[in-house]
C-alpha cells in the first residue's frame, strides 16, 4: 500500500462548504494519469491537484479533471497554496508554481486574518469571436440575452466568454450536451472548455460580476467557482471597455448554494494587458491520507 498526504480545500471562500472544493494530493514521484483521473472521479470534485518537486519553481502542480490533465486551473491553484500553508511548507510571501502553462507567481498576504492568496495569470491570448446564435443554442437561451460578441480568451486555459444581460438569463442557461461537445471538438481553439456565462451584476451588493460554468460529464454538472475563467472574463471586459475599473469583485456559485468571491485586478492598458491578478481566501475542510494498493 502507498500512502499520499491529502488536503480538501474549499477555495474562494472563508467558510466550510462555500466556494469550490479541491483535493490537493502530495505526489513526489508522479502518479499515472489514469490514477489521477480515477481519484478525481472518486471525489466527485471538478478538479484535483497533484503536487511535487520542481527544478524551475518552488513546487510543481499538475491539474486534473475527471477526463484528463489540463494545463492550468484557478481555484486549484489557490487551494494548493492554502494546503501548503496549512502544512507549513511555505515560509515566504512570494512563491512560484510550475504548471504546463508556465510559471505562475503566487503571493501570500497574512494581514487579513486568514491568508489571502493572489495568483498572477499570464497575459491573455484573444481567440476568435463566435456567433451569438450558436452560443444561445448551446446554452438554451435567446440570442437577445447576449449583449456582447462571445469570444475565446485564454490566460492559461481557454474559455468562450458569453456576456448576458441579467441574472434571469444567467439562471436559464442549460447546456445542450451534443451542441456543446461539437463546439468543443470543432477545432476553434485547442483545449477549449465549456462556455463561461457572465453578467455585469454581482450576486451580492459587493459584487461587480456574477458568472456560471455548467459542465459536461464526466465532470460535475456545474463548477462552483472558476478562477481561470475569471481571469479570462477580466481580460475580456477590460479590453472591450465594458468595465471602468481594472479592479473588481467577481462572484460565482450563489445559485448552487456555494457562494464564492475573488478580488480581480487587470494589469496594463486595454490594448496591452500584461496579466491578471486573481485573489481569494480558502478554507481547510479535511486533511488525511490517500491509500492506494
């Protein structure tokens, strides 16, 4: 039997059962992909991370969905940092993670009572604009609910950002599985995730945006908080002049009963974005050992 230390972290929240859960597994030797995927399926979480040593950063982080490895993810990055703090593995205010999308800088601020983790996502890669009618069919809504051209954006993981007029439209989004799968497999952009649906109305009085990410099997039906897509949304909104302030509060998960919140900052001018800072808290829900035979 092989034992692996493991933490279950709720990310982008300061309380149990809020935000988005992620299991962080300490894997020094590199588990096979099929075992990592099986573990994600076993947890019923959207994503899990597998942490090991790195020759080019402080830690190497691998990100897995139930269906396979992805190059980067936001809430698991925050969760991994919280886990490392919980295990007394971080002794500096700035560290780095080696990921398949490059080196991700992480800042830890202890002045808030709970550690606040800030990741700096890379400068955005803007992909094609897509037909609003197509996205409306995919989401089961009207094209009139979409108020700006849908566009593929990546700050490490690509999403199609779809901006909706209000909470009612956001609540009505329900993926058409066959159309969504064809959309992802159409070669529009390598590694494209499900569409990310957002409004310019916070879920609460303090929020500036409110978003959802319904997903296809073998993933859970919906992601509670999507840090990587939040970075893409920030780049999309700032580049198009749809927000006046490069600093804003992003919210997600409230329709699921798992409210999450991130502090977001866009770095650079509208025509020359240099990166996206996404920050939040995390809660250590469980710690223990994973036993594999």
